[in-house]
C-alpha cells in the first residue's frame, strides 16, 4: 500500500477546532487499515498572515502541489477580510490561491437530509426527508478570478469593477465532471445560469448543452439561477446534481445546506480533475467559514470537516470503504440525537467527535 501525503491547513476561527476533531476521526477510522498516511501541517490565510505576512506562501503552494490531498479547515475573519495586498484575486485569499494554483476546479458540495436532523430544517414533513443534492461549483474561474478588476476614483465618484468571464474550455471541463457525477447518481443535472441577461452565461448554457450530447443517459435541465434557488427550496427532493459557476455555486451550496439542517454539516471536495473512477488529488474543506461568532467556544459542529475527510478517502485515497464507515457513523450519531447548538442541541465539538468515533465500529 503506497504512503499518501496529506497537507493539513487548519486555518482560522473554528478551522483548527473542526480540524482537530476530524483528524481524530481519521485516525480512529484508519487504525486497522493498511493505509499509510503522512501528515504535514502548515498555516493558511489569517494564521499565515500573522506569522509570515502572506495569506499563502510559495512553500505552501509547493507542498500542496505534490500532496495527494490537502485538508483545509476554514479561513478568514474580520481581522483579515479587508486587507488588500499587491497581486491578483488569488493573492487576497489563501484558499482561493490554492484552488487556482492546483487547478482544483471541480467543487463537489453534497447536501443531504440526515435522519434525526429533519426536525431542525424549516421544511414541513414530506418535502425534504429524502433530499440529496450535489452542488457542483466551478472553483477556478468566473467573476471571482477574471480580470480586469479593481477600484478607482472617477470624476463621478468611486468606481469598482469585476469581470464575469469563462472560456469554452473552462465550461466544458466542469460540465463533463457534472455529467459523470450525475451518471453515477440519479441521472439528472440542472445547470444554473443567468443566460437571459449575461454573455458569459450564454456561452455557459451553449457549451453545457453541447457536452450533454455525449451523455444521453443524463437528463439535463437549464434553469435561471434565481428560479433554481426558488425551486430548490420548494421541492428539494427533485434535485440531483446542480452545476453552477464559481459565484452561483457558492450561493447555491450554502442554500442547499438548509436541507441538511445546518451549514456545519456540509463537506466539500475541490478536485484537480473530473472523477474517473481512480484517485484524483484534491483540496477538502467544509463548505462553512471560520464562524467568528462561535470560534473558541468549543461548540462548532465538526461534521462538515469529518465528512470532508470521508470525501478525501473516497476521491483521493481510493479508500471508499473507510469513507462509507465514517458516513455511517455520522448518520448514526445524528439519528441517535447527538446535536451541537447549530442543530439545536447541547453537544460540544468534542462530544460530537467522540459520538462519531464510538459508532465507527457499528
Ligand atoms: P460562516 O460560514 O463562517 O458562518 C455562517 C453562520 O453559520 C454563522 O452563524 C456560524 O456560526 C454558522 N456556522 C458555520 N459553520 C458552523 C459550524 N461548523 N458549526 C456551527 N455553526 C456554524 O460565514 P461568515 O460568517 O459569512 O464568514 C466568516 C468568515 O469565514 C469570513 O471571513 C469569510 O470570508 C470566511 N469564509 C471562509 C470559508 C472557507 O474557508 N471555505 C467559507 C465561507 C466563509
Ligand atoms: C467558500 C467561501 C470562499 C469562496 C471564500 C472564503 C473565499 O465562501 O469556500 O464557499 O467564496 O469560495
Ligand atoms: Mn461560500
């Protein structure tokens, strides 16, 4: 069994808290397996800024490029959110830089209902208990990265500019990832865009439509993103894969968290290629942020990070059995009513972690 190199970047706020919890689960889940994991640790974003004066150092990029997987807790916070440093958008945010440098363009953000969590959702019975949505977010392009961008003062006052732009190749590769993922699920894909009003989304819609010809077994529906958001909340159980650009995918993945009962439950993978049945390197991070409002209190829900580790085992380390074992343990803990405050419970981060570890053998 080869050794796998994993770069661990706990990050800021609750990032280190949920990372510590998830690494304990990884340790317990792989204890009797033949997986050999070599973990190395580094700082990212705010933590890196405080120590090195950069959100993501060259050394960190180099280590991430050769790792089999990168684990990121969460980054950001009011202390660093308004710092501007020279360079493009990737220099402003450590995580954005890593995604870009690693070309980790395929952002898988699954949101599902869990037994035991339904009562924590705002849905009435029958609407969301079997919801299982995979938001596939393009991670390396679009309005968050395209140039020109900037701020200036004009005669008319202050002016700010971002550019929404996608190349055909960028759209094609994320569309292909979406169709492949849909093929392995329930065979349906919604593509969310604003092709009614914006040129880049006209190209998005055209290219996704062209790629669809190679996947006749997948039923593709184009939706305007505003309506997609509305329909996702009206009838979440009808959605399977939902594909969107960097910005729309960001919004829709937080929105999809409503079906799970908490943003704290959502994992993600940013894969450096389309899933193809074999291992693909990637960055694994919960969908949530650094949650400054609860940081340091020991009450963050660690499940988003724990499930991100399960995604790493599945997609980068070729260990789907261990991934399933972790998911089953999480499901059992939630079904047994173990709940952190975001799920209206009183369990601490370490209570939840212990509950998952206890159920790994079940
Ligand atoms: P957030 O996701 O950090 O928090 C939103 C809300 O959800 C808060 O009420 C928070 O307490 C709650 N929450 C989030 N994760 C939770 C968890 N695991 N357990 C319990 N409750 C949880 O979003 P925000 O407050 O808008 O952003 C805070 C900072 O995080 C900002 O600097 C932002 O840029 C950054 N951010 C980082 C990432 C990332 O690292 N991937 C993602 C989103 C936001
Ligand atoms: C996310 C976050 C990030 C993003 C921020 C922190 C750069 O919201 O991972 O969803 O916009 O991608
Ligand atoms: Mn986000």
